[in-house]
C-alpha cells in the first residue's frame, strides 16, 4: 500500500474518544500546533474534552453504539470539521480494524497501526498463533475459530481447570471469566460472550490455562513506517480487580536487569512479526519464573504515563510524529530509564459496595498541584456529570520519584490531597492499597485485591476531637459567608459579642459517605455532642469532660487551619446542607449535622427492595417467577457502565414477580423484582 496514503503531515486532528484520554491527546496535539476536534454524545455536551478542543461535533444519542462506536458518524464528523487525521484514544474503536480501514478509505490518517496489523495482533487468538510461529512463549490454550459450546468444553477439558475464558477482541477485563470447574463453564461462556458483544461488538472467545498467583508484566513498544521499532521498558500491572488494572508502575519491581532485557527483546520480536507501526503494548503473564505472551494491545494504554515519566518521552507526540511519516526520534540504545513511576486510576465507584459504579454531578473537584513529580491526568472537573453510559474512570494520579518507595509515598500524598464530592470514588481504597505492607514489599499477585478487600475497605472510624472541631468550624464558616451579605455587620467576626459569653450545642452522627467515606463503622448509630463557648474572650469547645481552646483561620485553597488545644492542624471541609465532608490527618470522614430545629428524618429504604442501583440495561433474567431462592441467589443481570452487575435475593424466599424484561433500559431506583420471604 502507498505509504503516503497512510502517513503524512496534517494540521487538524479529530479525537474519536471522550473523557481523560481525549483531554490527554488534545493537550499534546495543541502543544504541537495542531487544530483539535472533539466529538461528543448528547450526554457529553458540556464535558471537559468538548471545552478543551478547538471545535466539537455532536455524534448522536448517549448510548455508545449510537455515538462513540458509530464508524459512520465519526467519519462524517471528520468530514464536517475538516479533520485530516483521527486519533482513536483507547477503548471504543481504538482496536477496530474496520474503523482504521474506514479512515483510510475516507482519506484520513489513522493515528495507529494499519487494519492489517490490528487484525493480526488485535485478535487474541490470531496473535497467539502468530507468536507461536515466531517462537514467543505462550500460555497453553485454545485459540481456534470454532466457537460452539462442545468445542470450547472439549478444549477446556484438554487444557485442565482452572482456565480463563476471555474475549478474543478487546480488553480491560470485559468478557473475561475465571472458570475452576466444568460445571461453571457454560454459564461463564454465555456471560462473557454477552459482555464482549456489548463492549466490542465481537463475542468470539478463547480459552487459556489460568496461571495461579500470576503477575502481569507488559512492555511498551512503538514502531515507525521506516522500519524502526523500539521498546520503552516494561510496566508492572499486577494489582488488578476483575482483570481491570488498578495500580500500574514502571519499571517492574519484580524483574532484574537480565529478565528485563529478555522480556523487552521478546516484545520487540512479537511486534516485529507484523512489522508493527504505531504505539502498542505486549502483555505477558509470569508465574514467578517464566513469562508467557498473552496478548498485544494495538493502541495507547491507560497506563502510558508511567512509561513517559521514567523515559522523558511523550508517547502521544511520538504517535503523532509516526503518523506524520517521520522516523522515531530516538534509537533503542538512546532510550534510558530514570527513577520510578506509579499510577492509580480514580473511578466513580464504591469499593464498600462491591465497586458499584456511581453517577451524578461532581460538586467539588480538588486535586493537588502538578509539581514535584506529581501528575494528574483528568477527564472531569467540578460541575461535570458522570453518566451511566460510559467507563467510570475520572482521572489518573501519577507520581515519579528517584526510588519506588519515594514514588509510592508521593502517590499516597497526591491521593490524600484529592477531594471529589457529589459522587462516590475509590480514592480511600487506592490510598489503602498503595500503602499496604504487601504492596510496598512487592509480595503480591493478580488476586491480591480480592483476598485483601476487607482490609482495603475499612469502615469509617468514629470522629475524634479534631474531626468534631473541624465540623463546628465548617458550619461556622458557612454561616460567616452568609453574613457577608451585610458588609458592616459586626457578626462577620466569629463569636463577636459586645459583652458576656454564650453557648451553642452542635450534634452530629455519621453521614452516609456519599463522597469518599467507606461506610459506617465504629460508632454506628451514635451521636456526638459538642458545645461551643464563645463571646467576649477566647472561644472554647466542650467535648465530653474536656474544654479545648478553639480557633480557625481560612486558607486560600478551600481548607483552613484549625487550632485545638494549642495544636494547629490543616483540615479540608465541604458543607452540603447538613452533610459534612472532612479531611484531617486522621483520614476522611462523613458527618451529618443533626438539625436542631427538627425536620431531619431521613427516608428509610427497605433492604428487601430489589431495585436498579443505577441506570442500566437488563441483559439477563436468571430466575423464574415462583422459584424458591436461597439468600444471595442471582435474579437478574444489569449492564451498567459497560460492566455487568448481578442483582441477588436479599433473603431466602419465593420470587413473586419479575417487573422487567431483557433489553429494558431502567432508571435508578426502579423496582425490578419482588421476593416474598418464606413464612410471610
């Protein structure tokens, strides 16, 4: 094929994606002087990536199949905007050969590999056959075209359980199931196929031997159209949940120098097998001794920033230069590694509730400054809405330091200084994970998070003096803001009185943790009472039998200095009506300020209500009306944010009614099924 049709200089770039990766590509493209075009669905009309781009084109309705997965609409958007090239980002159509071919036929430069390269390496089964021929070590498995149940069952039996069933197209843990017995195989295949079809439009499966206690190691590669191909060291992505990476770091703390060279050489060999052009990642699984090829991702990875920080190379810039037809800026022997980088993915999800996705409006978004080795790649900001239609990732917090230990500490500080309200996030979970002794010591495998989940999602502790003092100061601060509407009022000065002393009682109980709390814990159901003594003289807080000197001074960054009993501490608070969010040196706390004038009762929702936890699509009915159900028995499956969520019986009983059908799009809170307790 004519090289000039594939690679040439362009001035206008359309980013066929959304969220964090669209923002990331736009930043580098603009720095290179390119005009940028965003695309968006009706749900994303006010999204951050739309605001950042020079132009934006509406694709269609919120559902991905009608917008970000519509090849026809994306090509039309490029035509309407005058774009000359398309960057696919990651996810959506980034590894879709049909899309790459459509761009070529439309006269657009596709920033990535050719359709032929994608077909060869993007198909997990096809790439494994190619790697076997090239002599790259493989995990034993079945990668054939026959997809009938009997063939897959026979292959699984031959390989031996446990096995891994996974989608041939795509990644990110979708369409992937661990199967430990023959009895589990058929339902696992049905579920994995359904999830893969929804996420990638392709339900072909492959089967591999499941490596127990595995580590996940991958190598970044990039090639140009002049025959140059390099590797940019490896990343370790062992900390995963449901095959979805959570923490990534570079270089791998598991490999020594000799092992590093071996795995990087194997990655270059794998990519060279198809004369690869563009950025890609060769993924390996390790059993602690050997490494085995598992797949190639023919796109930029979510975790690419850790490679950028240890090499000093902007991978998006290199992608664009390759698309221009330029040779790679550096040869293999010119690429060096410096220090250690580690990344955490911030998601809108609740780890304390089985990582249930969270949707809603982001009311508060505070992140630390990007300085001193800390980097924030975000796709959202205050005021943005997290919808149920797309992946729940909000941002990535990345830290670099000369050593791994220093990088971990810097990442933890970055997470601790990030406050997001209005939705639930996994930030406290991430902070607990990166500081876990086993993670620090690198004695982990891909099953670590599931085994340690209770430790990593502790209940919220009871508030201490510092937290109760911060809560009082936060309420007073809000009241002072209201007083500023009267500029000459002496009540602007907290506690000011012409004469005498007064008391004010504040009562608190633990809040519902709608921001970042992990739920109720020690002190559940308890109330705490604090008395503020103020007026002519220093203010005091009376907590129990103690009286503590109390003062607060606002800071410019939304926090304030709280001095309690002579000790000054920096605290961050967010007040949302009677709900208070506090971040102190002791962690994050959610408190509810009990209304002293009543009207504070909260609606109680019965645990037996089987309702949609979020907007989603019913994809499977798993029980029949009239069936006798054990507690925890599956009733139906919803697809929410591209992931399947199974709703289960809250107690043993009879399934009295199913109030939905497969294909229904249901809103949050809609009752879907009714279970009658036994003996009622």
